[in-house]
C-alpha cells in the first residue's frame, strides 16, 4: 500500500457531522410541499432573478453543521426531561442594517446575562438560543397595507421586500435571499467568536449584571444578584477553571417561513445521508402556517433539525397530538418544542387541555412560553406595543399550569434587544407611550429592551426559586 493509499484510508472524506455537499439536497419527498397549500409566500417565481438567486444559495456553504444540530437536539432532550431550561430571544424581525458588531454584541450579551440569572433560578443549565442569523421573513395578517389612499403589498421581512412604503420597495426581490444568507453568515461568525472567545466568561457576564443592579429601580433583585455574585466569586476563589465557565454553546433559530430559502439551504449529512436545514440550528413553524396538511409542516417533517411549533389560543388538543404524529413520529426527545403564545388572559384556561393531552399520550416534548405574541395591543398613539405586566402574567400562568399538570415548564421565548429602545410599556424603569416617537425601532413587533429583558429574567428566577 502506498503512503497515498494509507492516507486515503485514514482520512475520512468528511469529519463527523460535516456537510461538504454543494447544491440543494436531492432526497425523496423534499419537494412534496410544492404541491400542498402554501401560505405567506411572495409571488416571485417568474422574477428574472429568481433562478440565479436560488442557484447561488444552493451552492453556498451551509451556515450550520449537522453535528451541531444533533448536539442541540441532545440538549433539548435534556430540557424535555426537566434537566435543563431553554432561553430563546431576539428580534421579531432582524434587519440588514442591524447587522453591526455593536447591536449583535448587545443582544448576545443580554441573552447571556439573562441566562446567568435563569441558571441560578432554575439551578439547571440553560440552553441559549438567539432569534438570530436568519430571522428575516415575517408572516402578515394581510397581503396588502393601506395608508391614506395608497395600498401596497405588505412588508414581509427584509428577505423578501423593503420596509419603505413605496411601490418600488415593496416589490419582492429574490436577490434579498442571498443578502439574508450573507448577513446571517456574518452574524453567526461574530456570535461564534463572542461565545467561544472569552466574551461569555461567567465572571465577565456577572460584572455586566452589576451595572443593572446599581440602579435603585432594581433593588428588589439585590438578593438574587448577591447570591449569584457570591457563587461566582466562590468558584473563582477556588480556582475553578472548567470550560463551562469560559465559553458557551449558543444556537441560532428562526421561523422557517420562506420555503424557497429553506429548501435551497437544505443539505444531506454525510454521516447519515439525511437532510438538514442548514440555515440555522433550530427552526419553528409559526401560528399562521402550522396547518397539518400545509406545505410548512410537510417540509419540516422531512428534515432532521429540532423543530418548534407556535400554538395560539385556538389550538385544539387533537391538533397538538396530530402535530406530534406528523413531526415526531419516532417520539425522539428534543425533536419537538411547542411554543405556546396564548395571551395572559387565556393561558390559564387554554393551555391545560393541551398540556394534559400531550402528557396523557406519553409523548415527550419541550414546552416553552412565548409571552409576547398573545399580548400585543395598539397604544393610544398608534404604536404596536405590549405591557410588561401582561408579559410577566403570561409567564406566571405558564408556570402555574405546568405545576398543576405535573409537566415541566421548559423555557422562555422572548422578543428582545440589547439596546435602550422604547417599544414595550412598563418595567421598573417605566417606559410609557411618550418615549415611542424617539426610541421605537422595531419594524414589526415590539421588543423588551435591555433592562426589561433583565428584569424579566430576575422575575422568572424568583418564580423558579419559590
Ligand atoms: C413571531 O414569532 O414573530 C410570530 C410572528 O409569531 P406567531 O407565529 O406566534 O404569531
Ligand atoms: Mn413577532
């Protein structure tokens, strides 16, 4: 045997979990969605740039690897068993201009700060996930938007069209999918550098929380913050040097709404020969597109990523059981996460039948609360907003329902930012409508700002330690 032959034998073509294939996956059934009812898509297949954009995406490298995706599924399996807690946070809609080092680091920092507080509250590891690096497509309640006497196509997220209310900007442009891919790649690159390069060192994160605690508005959290501080200093004094202190896993998630994008970025894992969506680690189906016989549920049933499904107040127990059958027929723990968004006024009545039906069926799923989307109101001055108190009330209701059913409240899904915006009402550093004109930045839904996000984490920690 020559040296070249030996090398060939000893060097596998691909490392475990690598995807070196170029071109959208060719796999039986992956195109079945094209024949099914498909909601919330732009009509752009006749666009002169569509084929080039689709081909370019298909030949680009994957954004995430199958091995990482499988690791996340293992982490989520721990959440399903009640041995970890999931924190998902980020913008309602990412923007191309928002891909800056400052904004990304502020958001990642805020999620890490929240995670430290929740780790303490839950006495459990926290799986950290951003609505980031791909959260560019938005479902809309109406195809058209009218302002005064002008009616134009609705804004569908920057992966589809522009936010400016002009005819030109609202025309769907497939080249935007390629821009979204590159923006996602640079976001992920920075997130990986931050979370693996010392930025996530627990001692540093704890220092950031100090700034928040110095404000008298947050005095009620002093006890928890003091306990966390002592625990971190104790570990430091003991010379604890384990890896978990210094770096952290951080996963990327988005709504898998735009199926042209997801299809083009689907690749086959070289180890198992199975398809993965490589646009992000975790993808979810939204409340408006989770029809059992629709294209979205079909497509996601055929890829191996861990999946989320949003469940609103009109969801029936039968639907939930059928979703499990379709999306998790093998009952793999970690495969399926239900993200409930009932509204504070509904959760105590609407969630129990769903949780009980799943519990009684024996399926193991992750239950997460999204306390944002069922609590959206219009402020007196016309802005879309949410009251911090309603958001917290839904979180409390979520814990109450799970405690009563004997099931595990596994996580929190929030729209938040690391910046000092004014989009949600309330919090200890009170935000009212008068701040919206100057500090409302979101293009779609209102987010908790940096302080509101941390305050929520402390309140949840309080609820978890009670
Ligand atoms: C969202 O998460 O921004 C969203 C649109 O949620 P839902 O599908 O729950 O309405
Ligand atoms: Mn939203």
